[in-house]
């Protein structure tokens, strides 16, 4: 069973060793962003904005209304005098008219222009919000990516150790056949090999779980055929360039656009109007005949309510408060990001120190193992004593692998935190 597992693992790595191509963290992140349903919002935001701008553009076209009215009234206008030889007809109490009203804005105070500007700045803020949400995927993908790398290294280390112990087992079998080794030595080595097989199976299970999660995030069902390879990066500039900053900036721009609308809606408006129709009576209210008529002119409308209600100042104060809130949120975000980045920088320094000690410890443990190997062959120590030294070397190597991967992940996560 152990041999079957080892052969299966060997074939697995041989196959993927030829078929695999390297894939980096940034490529995985790009796939996750592209596959995210959030990405589908971006063209919809732009499309909705374009439609809104087109609709507002129609405000510059003439506005028309058709009207029809029929009334009956209890009395009508009549002259209170009688003129000799003049027959003044009395108006009918039943009156009706049909009109077509046309208005044309000459100057709306810039309301339409500001509304279009607000639509565009609001769309930009929504777009930056989506980008901010997508950026949250980066760290999630990073955790899975480096989790897979760590498991691969652990499996490689276990396979290397298994190879050494298998050779030691074969050598011990030969010694036992010659009467130079006892059966317990074989059992101890076989037990350790079984433990290694279990570790490999568990590691493969963890890797498969991480890959399946990455498949769901990226939508790439063939991503497991790639070799996950970290990219060495050097962070020189620690300036924060996160998409959240663009989102805060876009929110500020949207508020500034609203300030322009407050001013525009309280400015005088100039427009032309025309009304044409037919009615009884028409413009000549003393005529009882159905006649066509037309009225046209220019009108000026100047809002005055804001002068005594101070509503314009209150609206501006509301916008200033909203700006202050956004500025405070931005400062809080920068502060929290700086705290997180500082912690990650300390982690990198800590891993550098641990790695230096790991390499020293491995050299010492390896030397002790070589001594134990000689002592085992000369019957000075038991296989159990030998395996203790084997496990010590293995543990030191495991720590080295862990700290190497954690350091690589810490550097990449620092880049993600800073927005690099």
C-alpha cells in the first residue's frame, strides 16, 4: 500500500512537472477580478449614466403639451349697457377650447448642465466603489495562493524525507538478513514512513481545498495545472495608493457638483412660450364664434423663496458637513492602513531573523543526524534514537519552509495593503 501511494505520488508530480506552467499571484488576482460578479457592474454603471445624460439633454428641446377643455358655467360676460342699433350677442354658457402649448428654455441657470455633471461624478464614485470592493479579493486570493505554495513545499520536503527513509529501510533489511539488525529497527522505520504517507495525504487534501476555493474565485477550472510561483518584489515607496483613496476623491467631486446645482436652481430662468389653439370664445371674449388664436412671448422667472428662508445656505452647509465626514473617513482609513502596514513590515523583519536562525539550526541538526547515522550503523544507538534526529531535522526544515513562505506572503500582503 505504501509503495502504491509513493508510485502514485511520483507519477502525479512527474505528469504535472511536464504539463505545468508558472502562474503568479497577480495573474490569479486578475482572474478573480475578471470573474467576480462585481465586474459586471462597471459597464452597467456607465450605460445607466449615458442614458441619464441623454435624457437630461432633452431639456434643451422644446417642451410641448396638448390640452383640451370643455366647460359649462352659470353666467357669462355681458355688457351692462344697450347701444342703439347694435346687437350685442350674449356668450354661450357652454365653452370649449383645444390648445397646443410650446415652451423653450433659453437659459435655465445651468441646472441641466449641473445635473449632467452630477450624473457623471456620481457614476465615477460608483465605479470607484466597485473597484474598492474588487480590491478586497486581493488578500483573499493571496492567502489561498501562498497556502498552496506552502503545501507544495511541505509535500516536497516529505517526499525527500521519505526517499531517505526508504533507502535506510532497505539498508536495514539487508543488515537484518545478515543478522546485523533487529526487527524493531525495521518496524520503527516502517511506522515513520506510514506517518509520512499520512502527512502527504493530509497535505494534498488541504491543497485540493485551497485550489477548489481558488477555482471558485477565478472561474478557471484548469488553474490546478499551473505551478504556483511567487514573484520577488521590493517595496521601496511606502506611499498608500489604494483604490479607496480614489473613491473618497470621487465622493468629494460628486458633492462639489451638487454645490453647483444648488446655485443654479436659484438663478433666474429665461424661456420662450407659445400657445396656439381654437376655442369658443377665443381671445375675443365677446365673440361667441369658434375661432383660432395664438399667443407667444418670453418669460422671466426668478426664484425668491431662498432669499428669506436661507435654504440655499442650509443646503450648502449640509454638503460641507458631508465633505467633512468623507475627509474624516479618509483620514481614518489612512491611519488604519498605516498601522497595518507597520505591523506587516515588522513581520518581515521578524521572518528575516527567524530564517537566519533556521539555516543555522538546520546545519546543526543535519550534522547531528549524520553522527546518529554512523552510530546507528555501528549499533551504538537504536533506530528510535536515530528517528529522533531525523524528526529534528525535518522539523527544522518545516520551520524554514514555513518562515520562507510567510515572509513571501508578508511582502506581497504589504504591497496589497499599500496598493502597489
